[in-house]
C-alpha cells in the first residue's frame, strides 16, 4: 500500500478540472495506455497570454490523477511564462509530497504542460519527444532523462527510474542510464550517437538476406524476451511483410512495436525507405 | 466500516477453530517437543497429530511431510534439493507464470550457471504439454510447475505433467500454495516428488508451511543444525503454527465441497454481474479450469491502483495485476506472459473469496464497482471508440 498524503487522496477522490475544453487554445498529450499512464492537458489562453482555464483527462494511478488535478489548479490564472516556471517538484510539494517511486507522475504533469505550450507556440515537436530514445520499454529519451537529473538533482539510477520510469522494464537500458548519470556529474563525455554503418547500393537479394539476418539475430530475440516473436514473410521491393507471434500478436501496442522498433531498426541498418507491414 | 475481504489468495483470516487449537501452546503448553521430559513430549505428540492431519489431507504418509516457515521455503528447498542431489544435471524446466518464490530463484540459479527453460502459456493461461515434452533434456534435473496460479486461478494439469516427468525420469516439484483447501488432490494419484504449501493461505497463521517429499526421493536439507524434522529441517519447531496448520488442513478437507459449491457460486455471481454491468470487461484465464474462489477481471481503459483505492473507500480489499500497485512499472508477469493487451492488463483486478465471504459482500461490490469504473473512465483520455493509443515505444 502506498503512503499517500491526505492532499493526494483528496485530489484523487475529487479531482479538480476533469474533462475537455471544446475550444482549447492548445492541448498537450504525454504517455500512453501501454505505459500505464497518460495525461491529456487542455489549456484556454487569453490574448494576454494568461491561462484562463485548464482541464485534464488522465489514465493512471491515484498519484497520476492527483498530480494532474494539482497541476491544473496551480497554473490556472498564471501567464504561460509563469506557468512554465512550475516544476515537477512544485507539483509534488503542492500535494504534500509523493512517494519517491511515484515521482514520475509529477514529471508527467510537467511534460504535459510543456507539450501544451509547445502546441500553443506552434512548435513542431513537444520538448520531451526530442532526443534519442534511451529506454525502449517506456519510450524515454535522453533529453527527458538529462533534464530530470538536472532539475531534481538525481544521484542514482534508481532515482532516474522513480522520476522518469526509464529502466523500470526489461532493464537493458540501465547501463546507458548510468552513463547519463556519470556524464551529468562531469565524469564522462556525452554519449556518442554511433552513426550506423549503412550499406549502400544493395541488390534485391542482398537486401533480403540482410533484412532476414537482422530480424533473426536482433529483433526476434528481443521480442522473445517479452513473450512475443516476429517472422519475416516476404520482401516486396521496399516493403517488408512480417507476422507477429505470441504476446505481440494480441498486444494493442504491437503497431507501435512494428513501426518504432522493427521499422526503425531495419531502416537504420538496411535502407531508410523501407516500410514494414504486418500480414494477418 | 466493516471490511469486505476478497483478497484470500494474498492471505487469509485464521479460522477461529484453528486459533482455539493453537492457544494453549502459546501459554501453558510451551514445552520444546525435542525435550526428554513429559512436558515437552506432550507438545511433540501434538505435532505428530498435526503431521497426520496434513498427511491425510495430501493423501501421503506423515513421514513424507516436513514442516517449515512458508511456501517460499518449500519451493526453495525442493528446487535446491533436486539440484544438489543430481550434481551432473544442470537444467531446470519451469513456467513463465510461477510465483516469484520459484521464478526469482530459478533466475538466480541461471546466474550461477544453471540453464532454465520457461514454458509459455497461451492467452487463456494454459500450458502446452507438447512444449514441455520437447523441453526435457538428458540433463534436466527438475520440472517445477505450479498447481494453480495465484493471479488468475488457472489450474495446471499437474497429474499429467507429473506423469510425463516420471516417465522421463525427471524429478517434479509443484507449488500447491493456492490449491490446498480449494481443490481436492491426492498424492497417491499424482506422482510428484515434491510439493509445497503455506499456512496463511488456508486459514492458518503466517510463518508456517509444509512440504511433501516423496519417500525414496533423495533430499538435501536447506537448513542445517539440530535434528528437528529428522534432520531435514533444523530449527526448533514453530509449534503453535504447525498445530494451527494441522487443524486448518483438517478443516480444509471438510470444507472443500463448500468451496466448490457455495464459494464458487459467490465468485460466479460476482463475475457475471460485473461483466454484465461494466462494458469492455473480460476475464483473465481459462474459465472452466480455475480455482473456485478466484476471478481476475480486466477493465479496459482504467488503471488498477485507482480502482483498488476507490474500492478501499468502501472497505473492499482486492488486489491488482497492474504495475502501479506492486512497485514495479510493468503489469504483472503473469498477464504479460498470457499476452493480455496492455489496455486490459493495467486495469486488472483480482478478487479471491473464502468461506468467510457472504452474499452481501458480493452485492456491495456489484453495486459499487461499476460506478467506480464509470468514474475513472470519465477521467481517462482513452475512450472505447478512439482506438489506438498515442505513440509510445513501450
Ligand atoms: C503460488 C504461490 N507460491 C508461493 C507463495 C509464497 O508463499 P509464502 O508467502 O508462504 O512464502 C505464494 C504466496 O503469495 C503463492 O501464491
Ligand atoms: S529499455 Fe529501459 S527498461 Fe527496457
């Protein structure tokens, strides 16, 4: 049982500002069903850049709902710039503190706010989506992790998991998290993104062989760890046809796995124009 | 506010008759059963009675029972003993849905150089016995498969599995922590070599367990020390706990029919009414081969911890397979092994009843839970018709 403060309970049982704003000035969305929590934030901003209304919809645990409620209460009436000064720490403090394993709920609140403001300003991408995905299980980028380390003065890999969820799944990103931590302490050089050596001018046959090799040796073992699997059915020009098996076949997020993991890996390694499609 | 306890797969209430049986051995009858004097000897006699009661409920000999501290100890002891007695065999077969008492030990053993095969389950939580047959190697030391799953209640065909193991000359352990008192079994018919149970799941106290080691099977103790339990489990006996477990096993034999009629009917009603009242709800696990007291219900688009906390406000105790409750960030390994979609896995709630539940308990949950789910779905950004979740590489 989590030790929640009365304030968390109050904002969970009777959350403030639940719902959508039909004519919202902007919307910020973070998380997903697969991740176990998600927050959609609606803001109404007047001509003086003041937030006149804020509403939310949240899927998640008690602290996620309470953090969302707290966030909307805190930013209503503030200008957008003032609102951006609200940190995830402030959200947690407003609630009288959160269990440390639940700090990522307050981070999610802050990220939704950033995403909404980016949307308002017409920026192409929400800040949290920039950077390279370090933790594949929860889709957490190095930008998010670096920021969480700096803003919350994180000292251990465990704390990174508490604040961002990175590392809380299969654990294969833990080494990279340790590197990011060391780097923030000034110990290590920044991670060098290794430019994948991409073969050029492959014949059709060579391309097929390479695709098959990468699926068998890299992608399939990695999906098997989660109880799923993948099979190469055919390669038709630049279209790769695959079939998902096991846990993957019934998983709602399988399309994401397909696009963000399988297709990305094949594009990196074989050909940037490849398209991966599932045959059922 | 009265407590409506529907979390009996986590732990159970000590039956008043069990407590009564135990009480004198805390106070007047505090002797050490190993002592030479009559005063201790009387306690020793009471332990023999407990051993006979446990053996009777298992269908085995009293000499095949070893008392210990918990289900986890039985699992650990059986697995380690099987490995220690066959040093040339380096392979273990188990399943992906075992309790951590088995799973984490096997993972640990893998790091120590053993090899393991984890059998998968289908979307209903069932094993494929062909896969098991294929997994057996010449150096397989042990097959360890749970009798019934604690999260879904799915019962595995342990008799068939044990027969396969026997035919292939491989030792077999089963974690029967969840079946004792819920499903009758007879070790004369089921050729397992080891079996583990736990007191606190059968209305006996916490801190006592028992294991069965078939006569003739080589045994390597886990605890070394005094000659208690014929040198197979050193340490002065938890006399009151053992006496309680003995009584609980005796009661369980008498109550098993009740579990499979009255308790089952309550579970079925709870399940049926909730599925009727709440759209987008499904049962995790194969419905016709389940413990009579357990249902794992998955409510789409809501998160388990939120449901539990709202139920808690009505005094209702249940548990969840969601990530948020357990301290881990991913939904339960059991639901994931079954390939339960994330949209459902995060919103899975397990209700596990006992003979102490009433119709009124079920009625209250049936009245309140649909409202709770409705409220949480109103807060949730995901709606039935919206389909795909926003992008995430989880
Ligand atoms: C299937 C199963 N095995 C083992 C255990 C562990 O039992 P104990 O708590 O007695 O160690 C449990 C209890 O949660 C269980 O459900
Ligand atoms: S990649 Fe980070 S936990 Fe799996």
